[in-house]
């Protein structure tokens, strides 16, 4: 009845001929030839809808159904895993098959998200989940993802109209358009793989790309559409007039959506679109959805074939093929042919054998997806606890024990015994992991020096942030007011990670102060300290070198359990501008560079030994001024006819068992550099044996014949370099590193801090601060030490000024570099000159 009521009103509301101006034949463009290699896909509807559409309750005389309550039930905890499983299904069945055939896919996301829904869903959680949705479909594909603001009297038309308008506004020329609901699963790929047979006497022409230029497809009348792009403007114009008056909720009698009891019905939109397509020379909308099926891509046994199929004489490619090959529909009997595409399904329940099989189908690769209705009922009870009538009517009173565990909150409550435990990194929503680091310390640009470790940690953690629902922050300038505020904002369940040695005692002291709040403290070691013992207040120690992690003490904590120690070396971090092919010409070795500071006498002795090497004479240089991307591009460019070779050695020349300097190596190997290194601890060399040239005669006057021959053969050296770069990228993927380390630890960690131990770490920190101040006074008072420091400062200032010259005027790092040069210039002054400069004029 509602459709006929809408049909009577259409001529008066849609314009001449009962259709928008965009749908008139004169406004429909001709089919493009050849078809553009790009498809627009609009995902629309209620994201995170969950399994609440058709869940029945019969606890009282009136049969209650959650479809009457479903506006309150999106964004339950269980809906996250379900939506992620659906998104993966849609990417696998819709997007990737098209891309495999050389067709680009642009995605437009139109939904409300979880904002302005219920009190137990925070804005932070809504934002995090919406970012996740975008990432599931691929940031490189998504062209529009602005959430729709919730309002009264909205309908399905609201999101479909937003998505279509966004696709039209993209300004691209597409071959076809797909409109798909977020809660619908597909059971066969929409297109076959490259090289597959798509059409023949024994192969039904059901592949999408065979007919998307002049045919459309359909799911359930108004659940999903596919249509040639030239009809997109017409279809969008049909959606714009609102179905309901947004002030009163009364039906408007406009547009093609018919108001219904719960929402609106788009069947009339389908009828109108089909008519426009046929009048404009296209074949219209067929009743079944396109797909590709063969022996290697069978449809699931539980999937239903299309409920209806076009009869003999229809203009569609499949109908003609059926007629030519003797496939006749029998009256009153559903079609059973094996080549018939399975009907996509709205995922709304997991009860019953078929729906249980559907859950198992989606659960593949999605371990967090729950298939039992009892789990869902407990979540619904938590959500409806403020709705007394329905809470009691559907039997929630007996499920109070499960409520607190299921309630989605912004922050977990602290344990009953403060300071008894903390939660480490884990795949769970609602907590924050913050990475802290000191920025500068005397002559050292620590922010740049430890960039490989810090950035690798951040990349590894962020690789699962959207999947798991936690947030990751990187906070510079530890000890600054901003960093202190960031640390103070952490609470129970959050994780604080500190990178480096400078101010580690301050971090341990701060962790002690916050121990009762249950902030999990991780110390990431960047220095070769084989027997390092973590201060009180630290829950885990992560080492950059395998040898250090293996020998690290694991003293019992205050709770009697060993400290957690992990091996997490810095991994591959792609530098800006890298990744493009450099051409076939092999690069010959240029200068041999050592990246480090020669202030220590041990290092000066090692460097002097290298200068006597026959191969390195006149070609060895030392740099301690390469901090910015521009400076790195100058010494290790992505493509060059001559590549610098980097040398690596330990603090002492004769220490072949020292830990390998993998923090320095990670930065070099990420840039595809060739590194010749002094031998190191066997456990460390094991992982880098095919990435670094470990020279047994490193400090001799001549290197081994193997190393000398490789460095003298440009083609062989380039082959080694390219293989090492590719191997490092694969082996030291930041996420894989953390997975091997077992970083995502879901168990509670014992706290290490007590009042006495916190006092001891504070005393140690105060003593270290006093020693640092004394050394700085000695640097000023000792002329010999000061001359060495001034020479190092002058060298660094010279090269930093060179970096400034190479930087673009608008480079965001320029102001920071200029401030550093000014700071070093001031430090280079003698105390007398500084006093004279600061004295007021006579």
C-alpha cells in the first residue's frame, strides 16, 4: 500500500514525466568508450549495527523484538568484531577482485558512526572505531568518510544520499557504481581472476565486468545496487528529497522512498531507475547479483542462490545465455543451477544451522567474533539497563553478574588493591600506549639519534591499534610540562614506554609516583649494558640487541615474580622519498663513512686504525651532524651513481663480543645502505649475517679478499645491497618484531614499586643529577676538555648550517634546526665571553 501511495504522489514531486531533471533522457550521457578503469563503491547504512535486527524475546505475553528497540543497540562491543569481519568479507569479495583485474576502486563511506548514540559510547571510542572502519577498507581507497550527524526521522535514504553525492563530487570518471550496505556479506567474488574463462557454452556470463556498462544488479529490492556510472546523477537525484519531515516526522510525499512503520522502503527507487535505464538504451536492472564461480572459487554450501531470476526473453546477457543453452525456469520451482550466483545476505542473526554456518564463514580470520546469542543477550541487557520496562521484560535481571564485564567504558576500573598489578600491552580497546623520549642532552640530538627505535616501536604498535581499539601517542621532550601532562593523563590499564638512557631514572621515579594508578611502565634500552638491572617502578625492560636480552638479569619483583625482559630490535622504517626503482645501473662505492663522535679516546684509536687500511686511505670520513631527513638524503640518497659505504665499530677496537649497534644499523639498512662492520656477539650477528658485511680483519691494514672483492665489483655490490634491503624490510617488519617478542601481553604484570624502593630510586636520581652538574662545571673549568668540546661543536654547527642551506624555506623542521644552531653557538662561547655579552653596557 505504501508503494502505491508514493507512486500517486511522484508525478507532482519529481518533475516533468515523474522524474528528476537528471533522469530525463536528454540529461543521461552516452556510454564512455572505452570504459574508464575505475569503479565507485558506496558503503552505506548503520555501521556497527550488530546482531540485533531480528532477535526475539518472549518473556511476557507480548512478543518483544529488538527491531523495535534497535535504534538503541548499535555499537555494542560484539558489533566491532562483526563489522570488522564484514568489512574483510566485502574487501575480499568486492574490492580486491576488481583490483586484480586492473580496475581501480574508490570507496565512499556514509554512516552515522557511534556518535550521539548512547551514554556508554564515548566520543573518543566513536572516533577510534570510525578510523578503524576507514582502515579496514584501506586508506588508499577511501575518498570520503565524513560521518553523518544523527537527527530525528532519518531513514535509509539519509546515508545512501550522502554517499552518492560524495561519489559525484569526487569528479572522477567511473565505469560503474556499486551501492552496498555495511551489514551485508557476499559469498562469491564479484569478478574472476585474471586469465579465467568468463563466458562460454559451459561458463555462465555472471562476471560483473562483462556487463556493468549497460546492466545493473540488485539485492533484495533496495539493499544493494550496481549500475552504469552514467546513471549515477539520476539515481542520486531520486534520493535527495527527504522521506520524512525532519521537524515533525511526517511523510513528505517526496522522493522515491516510501515511509514505513520502522524506516522506509526503496523499492520504488529501483522501479524508477530500471525504467530510466531502459528508456536510455541500457538493459535495466537484473534481479540477481553478479559474481564469479568456478571449481577454484565455489560458493559456500549454505549460501542460497538468487531468489528470482529474469525470465526467457529478458535483454540481459545471462538471460540470453540461458536461452541459447537450454536453461529453462520451471514454474513454481526455485532455480538450482550450480553456476547461479549466491544471494548476498544481511547479517542479522546467528541462530539456526544456516546462520551458524554463516558465522563460521565470517569467523575465519576473526577470532573475536562471537556466534552465540547468549553473549549478545548479555550485552543487550547492559545497554538497556536504563530502560526499566524492557530490561525486566526480556529477562535481564538474572544477568547482573555479567554486566560490569560487558559494559563498554572509556577506562577500566583500578583493581581492588592499588599497586598490586598493571595490564601490559594487549589487543583490547579503551587504553592508551604513550612513547616518551628525551629530545636533547648536551651535544646529543637524542630525538634523531634514537629515531629508528622510537619510530619502529610506534609503527609496530599502531599496526594493531585500529584492529584492537587502543591509542598510541609519541611524546617528545620528556620532563617538559607537556610531557608531564601526558604522563599524568595515564591511568589504570594504560602503558608508558620510555626510550633511551637519558633521564631513565627520572622516568623510573615518575613511574613509582604513579604506581598506585596502575600505569604499566616499559623501559626500552638503547645502550650496551649487559647486566642492566631495572630500577623499581619498571614492569618490563626491552633490549635492542638479542645478546643483551639473553644476559639481562630478571630479579624478583616485590610480588615475587621475575621482571619481564623482551628482545625488540628497531625495524624497517621507510624514509621519505624511498621505494621507487633507481634504474638498472649499479652504483660504485663512494666515501666510507663512520657515523659517530670521536670525543672518546677509545673511538679515536679505532678510527686511526681504519685510516691505515689500504682500501680506505683518503676515502674515510667521520660525520656526527646527520640528524634531519635532508642530511640523511645527502649521505645516503635513495638513488645515486656513487653510494657511500658505512663502517661500524664498537667503542673498543678489540671487543669482538660486544653487542651489535642495531639502532644505528636499522637507520642505515632502512635506507638500503651497505654496511661493513666489526664482528659482534654471535647471537646478534645471527640475524644480520646476510644484511651486513662482518669483516674478520676489520682493523687490519687490508680487509679480507671476500670483502675487498665485493666492494670492488659494482654489480655484485649492488646485488648484495638490493637483497639486503629487501630482506631487512621483510624480516624486521615492526609489527612482526613485536609479535616475536610477545609484546601484546594480556596478563596482569606484578608491580615492582614499594614506598621504600621508590625512595631509593629518587635518591639515585638526585645523585645522578648532581654528578651531571659537576661534570658540566668540570667541562668549563678544564681548558683541555673544553677545547675538545669546542672542536666538536664547531664541526657540528658547520654541518647543521649546511643542512639549513639544503632545506626548503617552508620545511617544518627548519625552525627546530635553527634553534639548535643558536643553542650550540651559545654553548661554544667561553664563560668570560658569555658574561661580557650579558653585562649591561656602561
